[in-house]
């Protein structure tokens, strides 16, 4: 019985490895996003912004915005927030990916909005592959 269980585990590890690698890519893209916000440099998110298509934003305290924007508009909107607001922490809680078309990340962030109010928010990010890299396709904010 133990030998059969061990053989099953050994057989499943290589099959699970691509999902772990893809979740790592989604985590890396989410880390780039979080570091851009924490550093106060919206331009640092350029490597994860799409060259084609739009990014859907559903923002409450980081916005307020609720629609799709091109890459330069996304950068400008976050630059505008960072001119008066601050992100002091951005902690990735979990990441997942199907390995082909979607990567998801969920994070918790501590912010001070443009009105000087502190808040703890949840940030949900969606990524898709584009030209061999994961790009941001959605940012949804919920307030705890």
C-alpha cells in the first residue's frame, strides 16, 4: 500500500510542477504591482501592463474608477492616486493559475487615501499571458 501511494505521489509531482511555476509567474507579476504602489512609482508597473487591450479597474479608495482603461491610462490613474495617497504594505495572500490563460492573485494592502484616511483593503488581480509575459487585466479593490 505504501509503495503504491508513494508511486502515485511521485507520478503527480511532475504534473503539478507547471501549475506551481505558473502560480510563481502570477506571484511575480503581483509583486511588481505591489512594489510599484509601495514605492510610489506607478511607472514601475509598466512591465506588467498590456501592449494590447485594456485593464478593468474596480477601485474604491485607490480610485474611484469602474471601467476598462488602456495601459497608459492605468499608469496615470495610479500615479494620480500616489500623488496624494500612499500604500504602506502590500502582502500577497495567494496566487493561482490555470497554466494557460489566467493568473489570479489576492493581496491585502494598507493605504492612506488622498483624503488622509487610513484603510486596509483587499486587492484582487487578474493576469493573462501576452507575448511570453503575464500582463495585468483586472484590479478589483474591496474594503475590509
